[in-house]
């Protein structure tokens, strides 16, 4: 499973709020909701977030194996 917990931590470090994302950068609120719920998003979105936050993919998301949840 892909988790986006690191996104919120990176946003906090970079001092960028969810409000900034949808107001200044055109990130849709429904997309932010999908990120909060760890739902599927497009690679294009990951690229945009990395560009906005000036970070690497690892700073936004991480893979958690299903086995480690057991």
C-alpha cells in the first residue's frame, strides 16, 4: 500500500498549506481528499507535488507492504 503521510510532513517543513496548494497551485480539493485517504492518484500529480514542494518522491510517499500490516 502506498501511504502519503510523508507529504503532510514535507508540506509542514516547506511551510506550504493545503490552502496554498488549491489556491495558488491549482491542486483540486478532491485530490487532496484522495491523498488524505491514501487513494490512487496519477503519476502526473506526484510530479506536480514534487515540483511545487521542490522535493523527491520519497518525501511525499512511501510503500508499506501488506505483510508488515499483519
